């Protein structure tokens, strides 16, 4: 193997083992569009500053445009002997246009070049993932509106607790994904600064204009400190953290879908498009998609921890360890994108089994708290006394094999004579659900208010 294009100091051929360890082209070639875009903006600035001639810049720009078209048409494959995408593009450009191509790298280093390419990639996918999150939120809101009165056992500790409605439950996941959306947008805004022009670590003596290249590449401004810039991978860590948090939310929803689709629940039925069968048991319908989504959470968490570990002890500025920054990000971005696409489709296509959900509300004495609240509000008892009276009522219902809502007034008054006839209606599960009208509560009227608020928020996001 011959010397690499960037190795002026090295006088002997590189070891094949070094090449295997060092070369990043097999994975960083996905940055070809960002690399070409950055190079075209850099060459334009060099020409406007009089650092290279207009003729050279015209040849560079035309050559890079031609390379981009050839890559996207499949006429040029990036699988040659170059060590990374930057050298591959520059080498191909020089082969096509000669000496003008050799002038492209004036006033920049691969350190700021890779920081630029990678940052552009991450910023683009921050916005793309945020857009997919909006689609998922919209689907959850649609399901919520359709099921704002569908009773569901609300749980704590995976035990039946209080009656809620299924729409309200779906809006809880919408709230999680909204926070995810906000994190991706915040990361985009915070990291939308241009690294190009920082060169190796200390800037350049050439009279460059970093503000011009920032404008050309749609950045808000150049980064303020070149030493920090070439060694900064916070933007990559942020997208990895954002994806890990988002996938944790998706995993929680997936876990519930897996449980709810089991025979013991039968609360939802996943479409045949989003389930698989068994190779040996012909009756099986397995929730493989939510299981895969749950499993991929571990994968993206690993990518985050890997890059945190790479970065934790690095001195300023650039170190070759940082070549390990990309594969995990590329993998997590692919995983997040596919996960959001399939989750959205699965939720939209699933069937909600209202009768099974509502039947489940008759297990676990979901309206018990309503009896305690009644004794406090209507009979003036201290809550702790009302709590113990209600516990005795629950014990009686258990002895009779009934739900608390099925006890007669006589049964209730056997426990405490202060319980009046007006409490019977309060113990109905639907009445219990609709009694929770406090802000953010589960009552159907509040759920529908939340739906309208979500719709308004979604409309605002689509304007951005």
C-alpha cells in the first residue's frame, strides 16, 4: 500500500494492520454530501478572500458538483484506498481537475473539516428525528381523541389503582415524546455553529472569513474558540443522549403493548402487518415489533456510553480516539429513524378492545379512593380515618367476591353508618374517572381539553 495523501512526513509504506485500524472510509463515506457541501462553501470563501483564484474556485466547484452527482447516481463508489471520506473526495477531485484540486485544502485541516461534516450530519438528523416525533405525537393524539371515554385500569406497581381513560394514557406518551422533540430542537439550536476555518486547533494565518462560510452553510454563527471546536463532540453526545431517552420512552410504551396484547389482557390487538408467527406453533401471533423496539434501547444506550467513555480522558485538542465518534451515532440515528417510523405505523393500525379494558376495571376496587374522598368531603372525617374505613369496605368486597362498586348500600353501612345513599353512584368506575377534573386529570372533559391543546401545539410546530 502506498503512502496516504495526507502523510507528507511519513517516508515508508504504512502497515496493512495500521490501515485496517486507521481507515474510516468504510463507515464515514455516508458523510459525502456534507463533505462536498462544506468544501464548496470553503472554496467560495477562499476565492472571495483572494486566497485562491476565481478560476480555481470555478473548477473546484464544478468538479465537486460532478462528484456529488456521480456518487448519487452510482457511477462513483467510495471504496478505494483512501483512509477517509475527506481524502477520498479530495483525491478524486484532484484526479479530475488537477492542481486546482490541490488548493482546496488551503486554510483548513481535517480536524475542522471532520468537525464540520459530522456536525452538519448531526444537525440534519436532529431536525429529521424531531419531525418523526411530531408524526408519532399526532398519531397518539388521534388515538386519544377516539378513546377519551374508554375506561382503563390505571396502575401503580403494575397493580390496578384508579380508573382512567385510554386516551388519557396515550397522552402521557405524547407528553414524553414532546419532551424528546424539544430536546432535539434545543440541541439543534445550541450546536448550530460553524467549525470550518478553525484549521488544526489554533486558527489560520490566511485572511479567511469564517462568518461567510457560516452563512453559506446555514449556521447561526462561527464557533468562538478553535481549540474547543476541533475537539468538541458534545453535539454528538447530545444526539446520542436524546435518542437514548427517546428510545427509553418508546421501550416503556412497547412493554405495555406487549403486555396488553397478551391473552391475559387482550386490551389491544396488533395488526398482522406488525406481528409474526411461530415456526412450530401455528396458533401464535407474536408482538415482535414492540419487542424489537424494547431491545434496541439497549443498543443505543451502549452507543452513548461508548462515546462518553472515549471522550472522558482526552486532552485538547484533536486525538485519533475521536474517530470512534461516528459509528455509534450513525447506528443510533438509523435505529431511531426506523423505530419512530414503525412505531407510528403500529399505533395507527392497532385495534383497541374497549370491552376487555372496561371489564378489567371491575378488578381491583378502582373507586376505593372515591369512598375515602366522600367521607372526607361529605362527612368531615379526617382522611386517615376515612382511609381505614375504606380499607374495611374493600375487605368486605373481597370476602363477597365483588368489586367495591358492586356492594349494596346495606353492605357499605355495615362498615360505617355514616356512608349515605349518595355514595353508591360515586363508586361507579366511569363516575370515578370523570370525577377527576383537576388540571391534568383523567376526566373525559379534561382529556378532550388536552387533545385540543395538543392539536394547537402541533399546528404551531408545523409552521416552524
